């Protein structure tokens, strides 16, 4: 794990390639020594129905939620959060220069007793396949 979920407003696709955001965020996570590559997941979901702030028709958003397994310090999570947020800001700098955009990131730590996984990808990437 980490699993990064991205929700975004549909009109954001008119201004930026969502795949470019995913690639930039993937580069941050794979460069980190804090997460196994086999556990990285990035998913982007277009929110066809949404309302942002005052409901202005030009409002766009991109909201990221990083879910991670337990065992990392707050400092480690803060450092990777800072890097992820900066990478998103770089890709979205033109949108952030407008008064109609909201960018957010939240990190959630998952309780291992309440998380089930069956991922043969870990086995393959560890060289045991």
C-alpha cells in the first residue's frame, strides 16, 4: 500500500491531462523508500455530479486521498504528503492561478486488523514468482 484515490470535476479534463497528474504522483510514490512498488495504486475518478463552494459553473476541483498501511511515522507521511501535493500543484499550476479551483490531499492510515488483501503482484515483484 499506498493507494491514492483522486476525485475530480469533469471540466478539469478540458485544462489538464488526468494521466499526467497520475504519472507525476506515481513518480513521487515510486521514488519513496517508504512504500513497496507492488503496493502502489493510483485511481482517478471523474465526479459527474458535484457541487463546489458557491456552485459557480467554472469551479473545478481535484481531491486526493492517500490510504496507507500503519507503521509509518507522522514525519514520514508528512514528507510524502508534501511531495505529492507539490507534484500536483506543479501539474495544476494554471488551474491554481484561477479563482475557481480547489486542490486537496488527505492521508488516512488503515488499521491492519481491519484490512484484507490478496495480492499476487507482491509475490511477482519480490522475485519469488
